[in-house]
C-alpha cells in the first residue's frame, strides 16, 4: 500500500536527520508532489508517524518533527526513579491557591507506589504541545497524570506520548487512557435529594456552557442527568435548568438574568463557585420573605466557609486526596488490571 511506503520513507528520513527536530515537515501539497500521492494517502502516512511519536500535527501551524533521540519509552519503575508530571490547563496562580490541586498532589506523593519518587506540576495554560514536550524531556518525566484537562485536542496530542498516562477529574469516556473521575451523576442525585428533603419545591440547576457551544461541559451534563433522574423518582416536577457562558465578561450578566427569570425558586444547584458568587448578591437582595427559605448546593472543591444571607451553603465534593492516591496506584501498580474508568463517590458537607 502506497501510504505505508511513504510512511517508511518519511520515518527513515526523520531518523537519518533529513528533517531536523522541532522543524516543520513540508506542506502536504509539497509532499503530494514529491511522492505523487493524494491528500488522503499522505494523511494516513502522517497518522502512523504521529502514533509512533515521530511527528506532531498542530492545527493551523503544521506538522512538526519531534526529536527521535528524546522519544519516550516505557519506563521500568523497578530500576528508574519515578518522576511524574502532573499536567493541568489551569492558570498556575489559580491552581496552586486551590485546595483541590494540593489535595491531589498530596494523594500522589503519599501513595505507597511512589517509592520516594517526585511529582512535577506542569501548567499548560498558554503553551503549545511542543513546549510541553520540551518540559517533559528536560525533567526526564517517565509517567503522566493529567488533572482537569478538558482541552481535547491538546489531550489527544499528549496521549501519543509513549509513557504511562492516567487522567484525573475527566469525564471524556472516549479517551483511550485510564480515567479517575468523580461520580458526577451520583452528585447530581444527592444534591437534588438534599434540597427536596429541605422542603424546596421549585429548584433551579445553574451550570456552565462553553462560549462557542450552547451545551454544558461533560461533568455538568452528568450532574444534570443525575438531578433530573432523581426528580423523576421523587415525582418532583419543578426542576429547572439554565446555563451561563464560561467566560468572565458574560458569566455575571447571564447568571443574574437566570436568577431574575426564576425569582420564585428557593432551591439552587450551582455547577461552580463562579456561578454561585455571581448569583449571591442578586439572591440576597430579594425581599426578606423571598430569601428566608433559600438553600444552595454548590459543586466545588474550594475550601473555606460560604454563606447565603448568613446561612451556610452546602458543598457537593469528592475526596481529592483519594483521587491522587488512586491515580498514582493505577499508573504505577502493574500487578493488577484496573477498570478503564474508576468513579469516586461524591458527598455533601458544609464548611
């Protein structure tokens, strides 16, 4: 097959140094002329090179050659010191000030499977895949745990790295790598059940959607599914649904509009702390009669007390320390075959 011939030739040229590391391959149109081949044939050859980690395709930029001398290989943890990269798309300042990240790091470092190894947080905010590859190489990383990594394109590029990888706090069941994730559907169920038990008969679920898509993030969809399924079991008929754009300049306006629209609701499920903060002032400016029976459940791992008109709010959380510990065990323990997706139970508490 012609695409295999092209793949073998390009691979030989890369390994021989004809195409230097971190430089672009010729454009597909040029390769088509060189190999007298159609675009589809060339794309199949390039995909094979990507699978082997020899090249990486960056949208709108081109196909870059990776350093063949620095290609990653499966480590032998019995002989090598464990060096785990914890990759996140979060802003570094936001991440390190959040108890969630500290809990996960703590769970990884205290795992019995770490054997004195080291964890290196790598924040990918504003970086392209080549920058991330370089950091992984420089730090001599031999295993990866991603946290809250919702950039699908970048995540798929990272999954081509020939190292053990586990995703933590991810709801994309299409990923080919092991996933440790909170049971968001169960979280939605217990959030709705709690508000119902407090006597609320008009409840609003307020989540996020991305700017370009009018649908919720995968975790939010699972939480809503859990809440709506529980409502059916309770024969509860007044569960409402709104989303706000996950963008600072739009979130406040859209959240406040939703609160005004559903001014008769007394129970609220907020998909994030951001949603709650934007809604709080509006709710607290209701008349005394209108706000005295308000209760809120927030999906957030933020530590510290929060209140609504001096009444403590309820948090729906999971154990970040346990997530980190389980991620490390799944990554490093080769004596057992773990399920592709492992769910952590969620629970309610007030700080």
